[in-house]
C-alpha cells in the first residue's frame, strides 16, 4: 500500500467514493495501474470467505 493511502487509513478512512464522468484515458490508466496497487476486501470489513449474515 502506498504511504499516502496508509495516512488516510490511519485517520479511519477505509474507502473512497469516486463519482463523476471520467474520460476514456483516465479509465484506461486506472484499469491498468490502479487495481494491482490496491488491497481489496468486501464492504463491511468481512474477511474473504466469511459467512454473510
């Protein structure tokens, strides 16, 4: 995880809601470079494979 992301995490921020209408170039750049650098878990912080209640 990037240092700037850890700084937000330390403040208790666990997710970002991004909205708007991105340009095709921005979508392409994010698709290629964003996900490999992001940690992912289900909303609500449940561990992968945890039973949904």
